[in-house]
C-alpha cells in the first residue's frame, strides 16, 4: 500500500503479506502445507481447470491491517464492503 500525494508523489508505503495476516492459514492447514515451505501462505497462479487460488482465503486480518493503515493517514474514514 502507498499514500500518494498528487504533487510530492509517494509519501509513505508499507508491504502487507498474506503470511503475516493469516490469509491462507486455513487453506494451508487443510492441505498440510507447512510454514517452512515455499508454498505456505502464497497466492498461486490461476489455472482455469481448478479452483481459484484465493479460495479459502480469510481476509479479516489483512483487512484490519489496511483499515489501521488508512486510519493513520485519514482519521475518521471507514472502508466499506
């Protein structure tokens, strides 16, 4: 995420990861994917013959982090669904 000023360009930025926010924890737990592997907590390339790679994602933790970050720069603004 980045805060972009129209004249001064990017004034702040932060990287939010799926792993840090537990987005794919349930999916990986269900498939016995261990946290010490390269495929843990990542979004795979989409293959039209199978389920979408975001299936089973729990976005609550990531959404909360986004809302906290937005609240720092824009107090009183609430994200909507």
